[in-house]
C-alpha cells in the first residue's frame, strides 16, 4: 500500500501512476542498463509530428537521479542517435568514468579546503588579495 501512495503522490520514487499507465499503453521496451533503469519509446504514430521526434523515456530503478543514466543511453534519450545501446553493442570509452552519485546536500558532499562547511582551518591569504573598499 505504501508503494501505491508513493507512486500516486511523488515523482522521485520511480514512476508515477500516470507514467506507469502510459508505459503500459504506449511504451515499447527498448533496453535496460547496468543500474536496472529501463528505457522505452512510444509505439505507433506521434501525437503531433510538429513537436519533434519520437518520445523516449527512462524509468529509474529506485530514486530518480539523472546522473545514473550511462552516456550511451543519455545520447539515445536526447536523440543524438537513432540506435539504442542495447541494439548496437555499445562499449564505454576508456575516458568515461564510472557512475558516482551526486552527494550535494548530504554530509558526504565535496567540501574543498577553504570552504566554510569544511572541517579544519582555512589557509591564510597568500598576499596577492587586496580587499575592495569604496572610494578607492
């Protein structure tokens, strides 16, 4: 019952009831990535061809976090390619980094030296900083 109410009232916990119904009615399964996210495209004719290309979407496995979409799938979702990674045998490039969750707003967020939120002391000024004052 809890899952029903989460789908009914929130969009960040997977799919909403509207997305579930639209996916059931119009969605064509395209593939799944290593994180368990599933990708769909709309079946049949477009609602309005003047709007643009076919409709594509992702249903996240867990919390909705766009940074969890791999580069190959991101390109397909953004219409940078017509062939989804599941059909072309996509191989990540050597320079592509693995997924790291966005920790902004959490205690694990990156806080560089000198940040007001970091622990420890801020390094002293190096002498090249001159504060502005009115009238100078």
